[in-house]
C-alpha cells in the first residue's frame, strides 16, 4: 500500500532533553508545525533565545520554525499528535498533565511514546501507562536505533511506528515524520516494539560490562547473540510476535546500543566493569540510565511469569545485589551445557 500524500500536521513534543529536542528538530526540518514543550518556562525562553539546547544537544542549531513553550494547555490546543520524550518514571505524571488539559484540545488523535523503559512496580509498557491514564485515546510508540545527536544532525536513520489502532491517520503520521534523513516503518506489534526497545537497554549494560572487563570481541559477540535469543524468548512469552525482535526495535536497537560510544547504558556497564560503584554512577546524573530501572522491572516481571532470562538475572544481581561482574560472568559460562536453539525465522 502506498503512503498518502504528505500533509502538514501539528506536533507537540513533550520533554526538551536530547531525544525530545532531536525529534522536534527533525519534524520541524520536515516542514511540520512543531512545539517543543518544556518542564520549566525559563527553559523554553532560553531555547527560543539561543536557538540551541546546550545542556543536552550542544552545537546543534534549532530550526527557526520550531516553537517552544511550557504551557501545556496552549501547546495542545490545536495539536494532532503528541510525542512524550521523558524518562519512564516521569511518563505517568506527564500523562496526568495531558489529561488535565484534554478538554481544551480539539484535534488530538494520537499519543506516542519515545520512552524505552517499563514502569517500576506495575511492569507496564509505556503505551499501557498512557492508555490507563488517557482511556479512549489512540496510543503507540516510535522507537528504533536512533542516537539523538545523529538524528538532530541529519544523519540517516530508520525507526518503527506502532500504535494500538491502525488506520489512515497513522499512515499520514508515518508520511509526515518521514524525510530524506529518517525513514519510518509501521508495525502492528505494539507490545513487541516496546519490549524490544526496553530490554535492549539491559543487554547494553551487559555489553558495557564486557568492555569494562576487557573481555574482547569474541565474548561481546557471543553476549549480544545470546541476548537476542533471550530477548526473543522473553518477548514471545509476554505475548509479542517473535519476528518483531529481528527488526528496528529489537536487533537494530540492540546492536546500536551495545556498540555505540554514545550509549549511556553501555557506558554505565563499562564503568561498573572497570570497578566503579553503581550508587556513585547514579548519583547526581543529569541524564537517565533507563536500563537500570528497566532491569528491576523486567526481573520482577520474569519472576512473576516464570520466564527464564539468565543474562537479565545476572545483570540484576550486579546492579541490585552487589554481585561482582566477574562472578556473574562465571555463572553464565558454567551453566549446564545445552544445544543451541535456533531462533524462529521472521515472516516475510
């Protein structure tokens, strides 16, 4: 099916961190009407005055047609699509704020999450949190192997868009978001897209541990391969389509985050592998390491559902139980020997 002609939509992007700013910048360059919504009024004033976000995206000029505000009610009054780019622990609060001004919106049709983490305690996916707070509104995710600075700089990338309800408007959003530097694919597996985006952060911490321990390329390649197998197994057990994890939100994001020098989760794992204490790495951070909380959430979810996830369990033991990374490695390497289980082939 061919995409409909691109038309200009009104986008509101909540969260002026690196990823929210990058996505707002991309959409503005695509000719869309975009408002970047900040937490604080002074932040909106600063962004508008300097046309740059030196705290999160230094050196990236912001387009002249990108607007800024901290007034959610005004920003969403004529908005067609809202994207929330916040840490997972802040998502529910933002949704509650959106609910508070929903009666003043006349055009809002889609709420998309840019979040890559489960909610601690409930183990809910981002779209499930949004649907719980904002029932009746179509919700979804936009995810994939995308470093914020590269997207903002206009380097080529691809993402996947999945929503609870498909239809012509979703195709319009796909077309509006796509451009010469960012290609958007759609998926009908919302849970798979979100589980892949969340779990890859856990495995990126494990990849960083390999780097910090200086275990070499062989061990990291083996780790990523077995992490993909575990991701497919866990995701399928949670109701997702296994073939989704071979796509952008699964394998694509896993590779990028496990190897990227920019990856906060990989760097976090590397520093632990080098001997840094978890608590000291978390103290006073301006940016969030989503994999830390997500490890806790997925570990609890897998225990609750009786799902075996050995790599996840060892990362949890390192982060939350003080297990030495070397001991975790030995536990994985000395597990009972078994036949390699071939992953299910993706559908064409």
